[in-house]
C-alpha cells in the first residue's frame, strides 16, 4: 500500500469557459508529478471535461487546419493525467457526478478510467480519506 | 497557529469582493496564522505595480506571504521586475506543497 498522501479536488466549471479549468488541470498535474494520489469529482458542467466525443477543430476564419490549430481537448488532458498517475504507481480517481451528466446528456461516451458517482461518494470516498481538499467553485 | 492557503483568481478591477478576500487574509495573519495569498489567473493583475497593488504591499507588511503564479504572469505579459513589493513569482507547485502540508485551502 502506497504511503503517498491524497489530495482531493472538486471541479465545477465546464471546460472551455473559464481559466479555472486550465488551472485545475495544472494543479492536478503538479500533484501527480510530486507523488500524490489524487481524487477528483467533476460536478455540474465539469462532467464535460471527460466527454469522449470532443474533437479538435480547424479554424476557417484564420485558414488553419486541424493540425495547425492544435486545439486542445480536455478529455485528452485528463486521459494523459490518468496515464501519468498510473506510470508513477499513483491513483487518479476521476469521479463524474451522475446526476449532472444525466441532466446534460453526457452519461455516454465518457473516457475510460473515469466513473460515475454521487455527492455522497465524493464525501465518503474522496473527502473523508483525503489529506486535504480544494473546492474550485464556478462563479 | 494554523496554515492557510487563500487562492485569488479574480481581478480586483472587475470584482469588488476581492477586497473581502484580502481582508480575510489580513485578519488571519493578524491573529497569528501562517497565511499565503496565491494569485492566479486574473488575480495576478494587481501584482503589477499599480494603484491597486498598494493593498498587496500592505498585506505583505502585515505578514501575508504573497505568491503570483508565474504562468498567469507570463500569459498577461507581467515581468517579474514589474511586480509590486512583497509579491514573489511562484510555480503552481506551491499550491500542492501547501496542501500537502495541511494548509486550509480556499479558492475565490
């Protein structure tokens, strides 16, 4: 059993709408690099971080192709974080609020390595056993 | 004495309630707690010497450690040399370090 500490994060912003999303992923990346187990609950619009049908796009206004645009998708960033944690023998438990994704029609096509859950699961499984918790609320 | 990590993501020119968060940092430090105010996103805007940065200098004099996310500074073209007194650039890793040390973390 790893003795690494566990940090838990609650994310609420939908991706592509707030700099909070980028900052949250940067903090989670830093936690994994520093050897922490990480729990995440994606609540409200944040369940879209891991929606698998996100696609990079071209920009016809600028005349750039998909390759030139290099449009980042949060599903790929989260998948990379899950892989990075696994590569270090750490846990990244990415829980998606089931009711939130039901409301938004995002309950299908979620990426592997994430799971649906409830606010109770967040508290019992992620907050209580964690060494520290940060809530990043939406505005 | 407890350790606190207050993360300010908002621009005080846009959000008046930022001053309340500064007040919280000041009050906690005044009561003897170890307080870090971590500026990120548009929260770094007053870190550049300006009429609003005086408040940050006051907080620093009051014992609050003030860190500004280096990535957010670069995004906004704020050079380290332009930072107000009492503000130091910091990597986002500092948030993780403080959380790992048990700091009570609040995001605004």
